[in-house]
């Protein structure tokens, strides 16, 4: 391994360790519009409050977002354990929660007079970042 690539690898590792813990789920089979309705409700909440809100939500998107949120909390615990730090999960907040559009699945459905019309099955990318609030 060359010196330049070794330095790049070390720099990348340092940036990864400095970044707040997060989790991403890609190509979730639900439209971004429907996912954003749910994710807007949990942005800025404590993790426990967000999980409680998602648990009692009637929307299907809440189940998928719950998985990502639990994964982000687990990543935060693993990062703290690797760094030899203590972490109180009750103090974690959802600092960033976004839903982006993923690739569309293009399908065809029958239409009148033997034609076919396109159908787009939309997918979403969900990203959640958790962190503790400073100054508390």
C-alpha cells in the first residue's frame, strides 16, 4: 500500500470516528411523500419519545423508520463502547432525519383499447442521525 493511499485511509477513518452516529436504510418500498409525513413528527425529539410516537402510529412507514432509529441507537452504543466512553441512551436526540427519493421501479399496467400505461413504484432512502445535546 502506498503512502498516499495509507494517509487517505487514515483520514477517512478519522472522519468516520468524528461523525455523529447514524443509520441509513436504502430503497425502502414506500413513497418518500408518505415517509416524510412520519419522519417530520420525530425530528428533534428524544429517542424514547420518538420510539413511543412511532409505536402508536397507524402508518406503515412508522415500522420502517423504527428499524432505522433502533439501528442508529445501536450504532451510537457501539461507537461509545469502542471509544471507551459512557453513553446514556435516554439523553440521545434525533438530530437529523431525512427521507430522499430512491430509484423508481418501472412497471406497466393494462389500459383501455389494448394499451399499457406506466406505473412507478417509488422507493425511499431514510437517514437518521442521533446525538446528545451539548450544554445540558
